[in-house]
């Protein structure tokens, strides 16, 4: 299983490009990619390729949000398609993220 590509890294941010199908199979990749994140790192998810998110993908996003929230760090979701935004809205999780 390969790791998620980090499209940009800086001292204070980590941007991860999510796969087209963000589901249970992506969980281990995302956790592995986030494992080395520093306490002051801002997490950004590049969702330009995402076409489908299932409940485990939503749960993982919320789990990451909870972890980052404890550290007072926002989680950004970038480049969401209209379909993905609609899924996030219907699941009532939009308010927990910065949608850019």
C-alpha cells in the first residue's frame, strides 16, 4: 500500500492529495502520512481528485479534525468538487472544516 502524496510541505503546513475514492482503503495511508506531523503543522487535504467519500472516509476526516482541534489547528479541505461539497453538506460536517 503506497502513501498518499504530499503535494506541499513546509515547516508549518502539510498538504495531502487524497485519492479518487476516499474510503476505508485510504485510512492507513492517511494515518501514515499524518504520523510525522508536528504540533504546529496546519493540515490541508487536496480533494481535487476525490469523486466518492464513504462513511469511513467522513469518519476519518472528523477524527483528524478532532485531533487538530485539540491542538487549535484548523483542517482545510481544498478543491472540493460540487458533488463532494454536497456529500459533506448532507453529512453535516462542512462546519468543522475550512473549505477553500
